[in-house]
C-alpha cells in the first residue's frame, strides 16, 4: 500500500515538472507575412532606374507617357542615356523641337505590342512595332536589335517588359520610300507608280528583294522606250518591273550563292559571279541597301524578261 502511495506521489511530481518546463517558445510560431515588391508600370520602372532620363523626357514630349503607363502590355527596347548621348551632336535637341514628327516615330519604333520576353526574342526573326515597321533580331553574337545590343533583358513591369539597349534605333524607309529619298531612281519610281505597284513594294508585312535600275540605266534604253511603256503601264511595263523583284530578303551574300533567283514576274534571273556580280546581264553596282521591308541592290541596266 505504501508503495502505491509513493508511486502516485512520484507521478504527480513528474507531471508538475513537465508542465513547468513548457515555455511559450515551444508553441508553434506564427510566420510573418512576406512583403511582395510592388510591380510598377513601364514609365515608373524607367523613372526608378535613373538611367533613362532622356528617354523619359522624349516620351513625355511626344505625348506617349499616358500610353506607356496604360494597360498594355508593351515590350519596350529602352535606350539608355548613354545611347542618346552617342547620337550626333544636336540630334536630340532637334528631335525635341518637333516631338510629334520624327521623335514620335523613333519612340514608337522601340515599342512592340504584347509581352515579348528574351526567350521570345531569340526564337523569332523580327517583330512589328507600334510604328508599323518591323525590327529584326540577330542572335549570332549575343542579341542585337537593328544594330543595338541588348544589354539587360526581362525587366518585368505591370504593363509589359523592358529590354535595355545600348543604341537608339532609327527607322528605315520601306523600298519605295528609300528609292524616292535616294534621288537616283526617279524613272523607276514613276514606273512603279504608273503600274500601280507602289503599295506592293511598300508593304511592311513583306520581305522583298529589288534589283533597282538607276535613271542612267533607263536612259540607256532605246529612245522612246520608257514613254511607250508608260502609255500602257498595266502591260509590258508591269512585267518588266516584276522581273526586278524577288519574294524574300536576299542579301548580297545570299545572291552570290545562287545560280538563279525566282522573280514575282514568274521567270528566274540568272546570277553570274565570274566577274563581279551580274544578274541577267545587269551589273550590280551597289549591294545591301537595307529597307524596312527588304533590300535593294542597285543595277546599271534594265532587265527585260524572256516573254516580253
């Protein structure tokens, strides 16, 4: 009996000791909520970065701040302050004097609709910008967009993404715009317009290669030939012009690797590289004039298709 009483007393003491050793720390601690960083808009993110002051001033002057603060999403290839400083002296000041003109076009050329992450950029050849002209991606050595190196990628914003670039990209003209501004293709441009092919050659969604005869090349045709062709632009003139155009963007390096090249007219051009580059009897005198929708190679003669 005494043994039982002694055993009971020992159990009570043990229980008291265990209860006394229990502290608040032994209870499960309540975790402190982690504060999620606020994701800001493209404009706010650029402001916080501190390296886009010129870009932001230009965006504001061109009336695009509200757009790039809006819902989006947008992908912005953002030139740094150093990129703007690398432009010829006086360029930025001149652009800011006419913010609704070239400045706005240049800025829209840096913006693509949608979220285009770095993985998307390296997996596609180009993207259409808000200007309506494409920018082309080159991933042979890093990531280059229209000559500008991408130095930082995937800065995520609430309304899109920013990729930082080290140069300001300047929009190229399309094939028609380039030919007009050059000044050596007045007869070609007049013929293209007469044959109602200007829209085709200005299409920003296409890639075309044009072998462009100079004014001197047209002057070398027999007297009266151009006038006769212009009198019936929907006939032989159209066939001759289409014979100078190939579907696709073929740079000089591509052309010299070919024996023939199919044209929009339906016949193939012959390529001879035995002495320079000669295409269907016309010598290529200037190569790789890049346009927003293809490339121009300048030739010294007008090529006549076999059926003409």
